[in-house]
C-alpha cells in the first residue's frame, strides 16, 4: 500500500527546555521514520514529549540536538513551503469569521485566487460533512462540528502532511467515535501522511498504521508497533481479538516505559 | 422593562427633588435681601447679622420666604427649571428663530467644541492605535513608549493646556488645531492601553496557527490581532471620546474664551451668570452622552456583523 519513501525522518532528536526549576528533557534520543501515506499515532502519558515531537516536526519548537527532515527539508523550510496542515487540541476557529471564512483564512494568507478559494472551500466542507454550514458562525456549531471545521481548514491548502495534536481530546466518546470513523475515510480518500497525538489506546489502534509508544522523564520512544489490522475498519473491529491483541501490546509498551508509575 | 424605567425615573425624580431642596439654603441670603427691600419682615433684621448665619439656619428662621429662593436672576444655585429654560432658550428656541449660529446660541458653541473634540478624537485614536501596534511588535518600543505614555497622563492638563496653546500660537496655529491636539493628548492614552491588551489577546495557539501558515507579521496583525482587539478598542473609544470632550473644553479656557462650551462656562463665571454656567455644563454632559451612545451603537453594529455572540 505505502510506497515506503520516508516523508519525515528524525535522528537522535534531543530537546531540553531550560526552566527556572532546571532543565527538562522533553525529548531524548528520538529516532523515527514516517513513510508516505502512513497514519502514525503517538501515545503516552502527559509529559512524554508526544506533542513536543509533533511541534518539532512543525517547526514550532527548535530541537537542541539531532536532526529532523520533512520532505527532505529542515522543518522550518517545510513550514515556509507550507508542507503540513496542523490541527490543534482546541478547534481555535476565529469567532468573527464564518466557517467558510475560517477555512478561507489559510487560503487568503497563501494568496489563492477567488475562484480557487471557492472551489477548495466547497470541496473540504464536503470532505468533513459540513455542507450547508459554511455561512454559520463557530458558536452556532457543536464542539464536534467545530473540530471538523478546523480539520477542513487544515486540509484546505492541500498539504501532504497532516499533523494532529489530540484533536478529539476534548470531545465526548460518542462524537469521538464518529469523528474517528470520518477521519479514517478522509485519510483513505486523500492519501495524506498523518501524525496523530492521542492518549487513548483504542483511538490509536483504531486509526493508525503504526503506533509509537512514548514515555516520560526523559521523553523517549519505548516501542513502535506495526498495526496489522486491514485498512478497511468498521467501528466494531474494536471488539475483534486482533484489535484487542494490538491494544494489549500498546498497554504492555506503556507499562514497560513505566507510564503507569508516578 | 417597565420596572427598569420606573426605577430610573425614581432616581431622576429623587435627584431633581434634592436639587430643588438645596436651592433653598443656597439662595436664602439673596432671598431675604430681596424680601427686605420689598418691605417684608425678615429675621434677623440686618444684613450683617444674616451674613453670620449659614443658609440652613436662615432658611429655618424664615420659612415664609422660601419661594424667594427660586427664580432669582443670579442665584448661587439655579433651580432645574431655570437651567432647562436657559437650555431651551439658547438651543431649540434659537434654532426655531433661525439664529442657531449666533454667539448666544449653545448650538453654535457646542458645534465649536464638538468639532475640536472629533478632530482630537480621530488624532488621538490614530496615534493610540499606531503606538499600540508598535508596542506589540517591538520590544524596544514596549520598554520605552509605555512609561512615557503613563507619565504624560500624570501632568495636569490644566497646567499643560495654556503652554500648548501659547507654543502653537507662536508658530501660527490657533483655533481648532490646538484644541484638537489637547483633546488628542487626553484621548490617545486609553486607546494605547486598551489596544495593547487587545492586540495581545490572541493566545499562543492562534499565533502558532498563523505560524504554521507561514503568515507574515502584517498578515497576523491584519487577520488575527486587529479583529481580536475590536471589543477592547470599543471600550477604549468610549473612554477616549469623553476624554476628548474634556480636552476640548479645557483647551477653550486659556484662549481668551471666545467660542465653545468652555468659553461659555468661563464667561459665565466672570460675570456671575450661574444659569449660563449650569446650562453650558449640561450641554457638555448631554453632548458626552450622545457621543458615548453613538460609539456604543457602532460597537453593537460592528460586533454583530463580526458574528460576536449577542
């Protein structure tokens, strides 16, 4: 399925934050290749550096050691080339813009033509099932719909890479299931490479082709689990023995990294 | 709604009632003087004795003379009806008789003050926004401008206004512009403070989002910081416009007091025309209320158009 060219390559990545309470090792010796078309989940307890790693890839943080390339460029060059779309934990829609206006925001910044904007807005609204809501303001939509709109915003300018930082973390489980299903379909349609931070084991197993297990103090990768589930995944696949087996391995990985200790 | 109107009216009625009541002791000396001249019985009988007494004591000893405390030509405290009548005579009545732009008309004086207020408000707001944008974008400006802006507001404007007028007059500027500059001097400050806070209102996440789009600082300012600062801007504008009006009035005092609401107050005090002072005062208050109300209206319209939750 994947044509096995690495899109994101991290080698011996280190990141130490200097704080008033002394240095904090957010990332230590992190090496990982993410292939084109992969759906990679990062899972681990808080403080394990999963969000920091995503932010390093997005050039929102500067690593203090090691190297990382995105599409063969440095993260900052990739950012300038608008190589990725980023979805934050909160939808972060601008309250003064309609849903359409919010999706248009990156397109305006990137100087797309009016007709191109129109066409792209319609396409991504359809992709996230929000047709007919374009003229609404964010506060008129539910939390799940707002998060879908923020995904549409990240998709609008057609970056090959989608980085998602616990995008469904603040939503209830029913909405979350629904959005997981939609995200898989969307990934299948768009063939994007997705980096996805989560702290939910079922979510990670259900969505990913690979699951990266991380542990804290210092933040590091303890295990990388290949997901053997077929690409076509109905929601009830989560009750199959294969699914539970992989979930069990993730849990084992977390335990091995002392994730459950204080 | 009805309950609100009722309670507002109750408060207004109480204030007016208190005002009428205050008129009695305030104007009692003049009232006893006039009554004595007209041949009435007054206690105590001589003016020098009465001067030893306070207004309240005099009022208590001469309850029959209370009506004389109202309707005097030059009362210490004019009654509300006198002020309203003077207001009407110098505004509405003059408009009706086609003399609204003569020197006795408050419409004329109000317009003089209003034009300086508005011009100063535009100057001040513009300056305030420009300074705020600079402060938010440059650390050097952040460190250097803010202390000066604060220091500028600690100098009493009454001390500064004559100097501004004199200095500008020596370079040939007089009339509208110096007053507008004093207005601007007072009104830029709330705008700076409000806009710095407003422009910094977007959180880390929203700024990070702009960074992932590789947006320029200009685009971040225009598409994120400025729209996010709108509620703060309007709050500042309301303070700014009333400060502008005060600046314009203060600016009229040292110019020899020829035109404007400030001039009316000053000539009123020269000639002991309390009714004139009070009506100019009320004209200024009404003007301020109208200006602040107009900004509130624009605020409601704008924020509604921006989809802010009602």
